[in-house]
């Protein structure tokens, strides 16, 4: 019968335990000097060697021919413990034997001397699962056990143990095994099993295992069914990392602010029976990778993914900011919590996508943070004047706001146009006031500002305190801060303002920046009537 690799290559001595030298050295010395404790507590994440070290310690204290604190694995005691014929080594699963009665039976058995070995060893796995009553029943025996009894408690959640238990045990904390140590062990196992395991394949397995040797051997076991060398591609396929393009597509939709595309992908995944809760978990993991790539220079050592995915992560991370990524993780986490509370999974997922793609629809702090980031980007772009603006300062050239330069391909047509048209194209960028024209305060400007700021709240700081004047019946001169002046020079905002003016008043002005130190005085109603009459050709005699 085929034996799983993690069982076949389980450490038989302290020397074979990988990545826990700070523990194995201490236990070897304790066995050599005969100064073993009556109770041990092994704590750490899964697959780090807790149970393996407990069994090795149980053999070492009972071995007939120990070698430097390690069991010989050749004597009848060691062999009996391995095949289960020695009944003095008792393994208890606290998850299924967690009651007071189970511990009472253990206390009664502990009083009997060992039948074959020197010590009766109790290995209690997942000890945090014991009930409060069971812990209380264990206290006295754990503190003062018979001389022939050793307790070894193992747990992955040490914080759940009462302090009364912790104070009675010698505690050892098992660390996550380093990826390099796992990869080295995997290469040895592959060599023993006549497998061809590449370096990149071994390293990817070790990163997926997340510090657990047992998980790493299980992944390697899955790769055996593939023909040829076991490289990173084979590992990705066997461990489920391959075929995750939908995560990248959804992320691109979020970064491009395209909720329609994101909902289309969600609909397809839902129809393909994709679990929405798992989808949110995978998306959270992917955004975590983006976050790490923004925060860590060599993120490839921290992020678990094939080499080709790192390029996708770099590309997507470059399209956004770290604060935006963190906000997306918060939104995904909150959606996962809501989903666990029994809400409709598809609806929660779709709502989550809309929040991620359209920050403006949400009024929570995270969404406001996204909008502030976008506003800061725009302000930064204004501060960094392009070389074109610097050149204009040195050699000013007059040009009407919002008008584009003619392409070289249109140069010939430009030459054939009448001189009058060329002069119109050369209107001043900053419209100046002439004595023979009239300036009138544009009383519809507050309505236009209200319309613009409602549509785009990011324009509020720019338009605050601004005013506008009609000059010569042709120009609308806008007066405001230096930031507004620079934004108007970009062209895009000029088009937006012209469109708003046309919608509100029906007027079609050429926009300019007001460049006069003193504001013009507003005309009196009588002066306005006189000017209108003159425009209509009515002869007005003024006294």
C-alpha cells in the first residue's frame, strides 16, 4: 500500500527535524544529562514538527541505546513504539476526548507503572480543545505526576490554554520553517523517490506551504502524478494557483473604474457555480499581493505566486496607490463579513464590486480617502509645470484658451487661409482689457459654479471665491486662484466650463483668465439699458 510522503519521511531523530534547532538541541541535551521535565508544552503552527518531536522525545527517554540524546531506532523499545506494540506511549486527541471523564481515566491509568518502557508518556494533541472541567481535572496530576509519567501537550492555539496549565509546563515555541530549509528537504526526498524536482519548483512549493513541512510534502505528493520534471508550472497547476486569470481581470476592472466589466465577470463566474465567498477571499489575497509589492522592494520573496504572475502584479500595482489598495482590502473584508452573516452572496459581491469601482457612490471614510488621493494627484500635476509652460514664460505666445494647435499635416491649409482667420487663432491666452471695450460682471457665474461642483466635487477648492466677467461681448474672463489659472491652461477644464456656460445661459464665449489688478465696477441698471439701446441702433442723447 502506498504511504504518503509526509508519513514516509517523518523525522525519526532530533537531527532529522528541519528548522527547529533551538528546540531539538535543548531536548537532546536534556535526554543526555537525564534532566527531562515531567511536562512539556509544544506550541506552533501546523506542520512544524510538534507531534514528531513529541514521539521522538518519547522514544529517546525510553531508548535502550540512545546516541547523543537521540533514539537509536533499532532496539526493541524504539521498534515497539514505532509499530504500536508498546502500550506505554499513549497518544490522545483532545478534540474528541475533551471531557472530564476522559481526564479522570487518564489520571487513574497514570498511577500504574509502565509495562515495558521506563516512562509512561502521554502525548495530548490539540490540548486547547479540552473543556474547563477537563483542565481542572488535569491540574493536580500535571503538577505532581508519578515519577514514571511524562506529559507532552501539543497545541496550535496556545492563547486558549489557562495560565494554570502554562505555568506547570516547560514551553517550546515551534517557528515556521524557512522556505530555503523546506526546499532543501524536498530536494532530498525527491532524490530518494527518483523524482526530478527543479529548484524553482521546490522554492514555489516551500512558499505555498507557508512554513509547514507536512504541507510541502503533501504538495510534492500531488505533483507525482505529472509526467516529466516537477517545475514551477507543474506545481502551480497541481496546487490550484494556475487558471486565476479572472482575478486579474476583475482587478483590472477595479483599477480602471469599470463596474460594468466587473459585474459581467461576476455574472459569468456565478453561472459557472463559482463560490462567491471563496472569490472574495481570493481577491483579498491578490490585493494583499499588490499591497506587498508596493511596500516591499523584493516582494517576490514574500508573495506566493509563479514567476509569470509577478509581472501582472507589478503592472497592476503601478496603476494605483498603496492607500487605494488598502481601501480595497477593507471593502473586500467587510463584504466577506456581511456574507458570513447570511446575506445574499451574489448581491453582496456585486455591491462590493460597485464600491471598489466607483468610490464616489460611497460616503464612508475609505471612499473619501480615494477621492482625496485623486485630488492630490491633480494638484500635483498642476504644481509640476511641464516644459511647455516654462518655454512659454521665456517666449510668451498668445493663444486662446482651450484651442488646440494645428498639426503639421494641416500646415499647408493654414497658409492658404485668409489673414483674418490667422489673427483669430492668435487671440491672447490671457485676455487683456482694452479701453474701447466694456467689462460686465457675469451674474450667472454662481449658478455655473454650483453646477460644476455638484458634478465634480474635486473642483470645489479650485472654484472657491472665483468670479467671471464678460469682456467685449466675446470673452468670458475668469478670476480666481493661481491653481484655477493653471487648471484652465490644461484645456480639459476649459471645455467643461464652456459646456456648463452654454447649458445654463446658452452663451458661447471664448474663455480667458482675468488679468487685471482691479475689478471692474458693476454697471448701474440705467447704464445697462443705455448700452442695450445703443446695440439695437436706438439714438440716445445723454445730457
